[in-house]
C-alpha cells in the first residue's frame, strides 16, 4: 500500500493535466480495491446522461471509455440517492439496472466528484464481476481520490475558461464592432504577413482602399443610425464580391481596405513597387471593378430607399520586395484619391 501511495504522490506532484493524473490514480484504485474496472465519469444532469471519460480494465469486465448511458439507469445515481458508497450485493440491491446487468457487476464503489460549490461534475467508480469484501479504509481512500480529481477538473475548467476569454479578447481587439470585419490593426498584421509570403513565392499583392463618397451627407440626411446601417450593408455586399483568399476590413469611419494575393511576379527591383502591366495589373483592375459594382445600388435605410452611386475604389498590384505595409496602403490610398477626383462630378 505504501509503495502504491508513494507512486500516486509522485503523479500528483508531476501531473499537469487531468489525463496525467487520472491514469495512475485509476491504476492505484484498482490495485487497492482488487476490482477489475476503475473509471471516472462525467455527468450531464441537463441531458440526463453519464459518460465514461477515463477507464482502466484489467480483467474480463470491460467498461469502455466514451460509453454513454442514461443517468437514471446508472449505479452512480442509485448509490448517490441511497447514500451508499460501496456494496458487494449489486444484483440484490439494484437488479433493475440494465447497464449493471449487461456488465455483470456484483461489487461496486462510487464517490461523487463535486465542485467547490457542490455541483456534481461526475463520479469516481470501481466495479467487479466478483463478490469482493468491502473494507472501510477503501471507501475512505475512494472519497479522498474523488476530492483530488475534483480539484484537477476545476483547474482544467478554469484554464479552458481563461483560454476562451483570451481568445475572445484577442478577436475583439482585431475586429470592428459595427461591421464585424477585421479592423485596421488586423488588416496591417495580415498585410505584413501577405507581403512576406509574396516575397517567398515571388508573387504580387493586391491592395485596395475604399472610401464611401457622400457619407457625411447621408448621415446628415438619414441620421447616424442609418449611416451605421449603410456601413453594415455595404460591407456585406463588398464581402460577397471577394475571393476566399481576400480580406476586407474597416479602417475606420467610412473607409475600408481589401488585401489579397496577386498573380506571380518575378521581376524584382521595382522603384515604386507598383505593377502597371501583366496579370497582376489586370487582377487589380478586375477587383476594383467588382468592388465598385458591389458598393453601388439601392439601400433601405430607416424605412427610406437610398440610391447610392457607389464608393471610390482604388486597387493596386504591388511587387512586395522591400515594401512595408504602411507604404503599400499609401500607394492604394493614392490610387483611390485619383478615382475619387475623377468621380467627383458624378457623386
């Protein structure tokens, strides 16, 4: 016994996950109780089911991991309801349990695994197809093991919750709240990655800036709520005009940006990085046309219809060699202003 507990103590000190703790704990529990199967379950009281998370089987009785059974049919629920931790008279006490009958369980130990607040997380169990003596020290040890497991499970749940919160915070930091598109920071981060990738693959990068012409007048005429609605609608329309490899984001206010991989471009040393011919230039022109068409049209704002002429869209194809994200955006911004100047009489 001392050697087993010493081994378990080592596992407790070194285990960093529930998995690393449970495997040696179930082995120790099996050797101490003499039962063929020891296992840890999780209990979903809402769904009224119990699932075997971890199991250790050393004889003919096999309780498989992942086994899911109705909570009402389990020996765990019966033992909890009866306040009974252990018995070697399972067929006599709970002969109506289909699961116990199929597994041939005669001797059984179970302790609830509870959170610090007392909610039921699962059960720690041992079962045998033989009639084995029940020693008081064994039930005490089982309850101690159950408390240790509960502490590890709660720690695991806390870590998962913190990871989820961190993920949400990270997404929040990179997402525009109104349109749910990537924000300026996310766009620049992805553009830097895309430029580096283009250098390795000797290809071009497409960068576009979109400015919603007349947006201030729309806010003044229809109200800021309608302006927000227009931003949301127009972002969805432009998103539908893009490839899966493109990223559309909101830079702020009424300005958007799109970035995406362009066609192959092996000519290095472009002084201004702009590519004015070949497949990259054609790809930039086609993307600009798609976004221009997508942004214009009829919009329902606050119960009124707005016939919108579309945004000023400037898209450039860039050779990425030695180019930084800020300089790339400046080139696309310059192109957008040239388009805006040409469109001004129409807007």
